[in-house]
């Protein structure tokens, strides 16, 4: 039994094994079977394994470069059998394969996909949070309110004054600081549906199906208006366009761009929000006017915001008197998610104490301070990474807010 058979056996037992799909992709790369490799990597990406994601994207990028076949690989194209093996390729596409020798494209790049075989898209819908659930971020709330909520609620007014609305906003910042949360809350504020889409909802081994997925996502959102369409980790798409290139991804991005540009927010009540913690990887084409043309930095919460996040996260829990200002002072650069974690750790400890001693207890300042002492802010690594981009790649002023933030935290960030 060869390696591929072994991995396939593994996958029969567990089809969601990202590592196995990834290894399978590598094996097919070795064999120069790029079509199978692309399929395997796409399946790996769909498993949602965060640790592997970057590696998979790099492999997909390299695959794309290989999709313009070197001479020795063009034997695949010269093999008449290989041209007819794909059930999804239409006759015209197969003609293209045989007629377009000059380009030497592998079959995958020409497949349009079977329109009747569009995969089911399982994206999540929900919006049971509002702005009052989001601690701090007041400036961001104001921007969103002006750019999204007011036009959304008063379309006639904006139309009368010919105030242009539309385009999407792009939220960027360190992990756990509330990008997804505030996007959901925006939907809550507008009484709109919230549809969250990730690259795995879009990507399909068959090129045409991926583009069709994008179309379906938008038409589904239109059918459910008012609606906020949230593209999480939008960098994975942008990344693909610039580095991964290519014949595979460009049509998907182009479809996405034309869908966004095609939205008439006044009449359609459909808004698009993107989020990323790697803004440097977001395709510049996505940032042009009419697309994600407002880039907003979502920073770690400031002291005042941390007070309100602690209050929100401790609300309804049995506590002693809490000095929220002190907690906030001790948690500089903690993200909202980090604060949530502090509260969780303290809560767990108190429950354990109660269970082991049989005496009732409340969450005390000591429990919270102990939890803080045992945790670290998770935003530092991101802030240190972006420092270089601020220094060397801030020509367009995209990172001005980040620069201010970093300067005001020089002591910790160096
Ligand atoms: N400002 C905030 N107020 C209240 N809760 C917050 C805030 N920021 C973050 N949280 C809490 O942290 C959790 C994680 O936040 P969220 O998922 O929005 O982070 P994110 O910025 O999207 O991170 P990532 O970049 O990893 O996707 C939220 O579900 C929420 O409970
Ligand atoms: Mg998020």
C-alpha cells in the first residue's frame, strides 16, 4: 500500500482530518498531480484547522505557480485520456484545453464547474448582541453608526441629500479585540440578519463552483435583507490574489468585487463588513472606493473600555465588591477576549473552591487578581508584528491610528 492509499484510508475514518488532507496534498504535489493536490488542500482548508491554515495557503500559492506547467508536465495535457476525465468540465472547456497548447494550463484552471452541483453553503446567521454589549470602542461605534446604521435606518434622508452610501468597511486589529463581536452588534443595532462567511464557505476544488458560491452567498443575503454580510479573515482571499495568484483565485475575487460594487445600499439593505488581523495581506483591490473603502483599526480596549468589559463579563455573577478601576489598571493591552478569559478563570476557581469545601463563596477581587497574574495579554505579539508595517509600509496612512496606539504604549511594546 502506498502513502496515498494509507492517507486515504485515514480519511475514510475521519474526513475532517486537516493534517491528513494536507499530507495528501503534498503527496499529490510530489506526483505533479496538481488537480488532486488542489482538491486535497482545499479540503484541508475546509477543516478549519487554524494552525495549518497558513501552511495550506502557502502550498496553494505554490500550486498556482505550478499551474503554468513546465515542459515536462505538459505530458498530462498531451494525454488525450486525461483531458476527458473530469466529469465537471464542459465540452467547450475541454476544447479549450486541447486548443490552448500555448498556455499549457493544467485542466483545473479551465474547469468552470458543474452549475448543477453547487455545494451547500453552511454559514452562520445570528445577531443577538447590540452595541451596549460591546465595551468601549466608542469611536468605532460612531463611525459605524454614521457609515452603516444611520443610512440603513434612514435611506430616504440619505437619498434626498444624495449622500453616497455603500461600500464595505474593513475592521483590522489584534485577535480577540471585538471585530467579529462589533460586526454582530452592528447587525443587532440595525435589526438585520448577520451572515458570517469564511473562505472555507467559498473555496471549492472546482473553480466555477467557488465563484458560484460567492454569487449564492450574495443572492442568499439579498433574499434575507436587511442583512449584514460579514467576511471573516478577508486576508485569506486577498492573500490569494497577490501571492497565490492566479488562475484559480482571480475569478473568485473578481466575483466578490463585482458583487460588492453591485450593491445599492440605499435600496438593497445589504451591507458588507470584512475583518482581518493581517491587513498587510489584504488585496489592495479590495480596498478601493466602493469596496472595503473604510479601514478601521480595532485596538485593544483602553482603561475605560476595560472597566466596562469587566462589568459586562461579571454582570449577573455572584461577586464581592469589585474595584473595576484597579482591574482595568492591571490589564493593559488585554483584549476583550483576554478579559473574558480572566473572568472565566476566576469563576472556575470559585466553583472549584465551593465544590471542594462545600461552603458557598463569591468571586472576589483576589480571585480576579490571581487570574490576571496567571494570564498575559494576547495582543502584544500582533502589535510587535505590525510595528514593522507601520515603519516601512505606511505610505497611504493606513496605519496612522496603529502608530498612535503603539507610541502611547511604548513602555510595553518597546
Ligand atoms: N469590546 C468588547 N466588549 C465586550 N466583549 C468583547 C469585546 N471585545 C472582545 N470581546 C469578547 O471577546 C470575544 C472575542 O472577540 P471577537 O471574536 O470579536 O474578536 P476578534 O477581534 O474578531 O478576534 P479574531 O481576530 O481572533 O477573529 C467576543 O466574543 C466577546 O465575548
Ligand atoms: Mg473574529
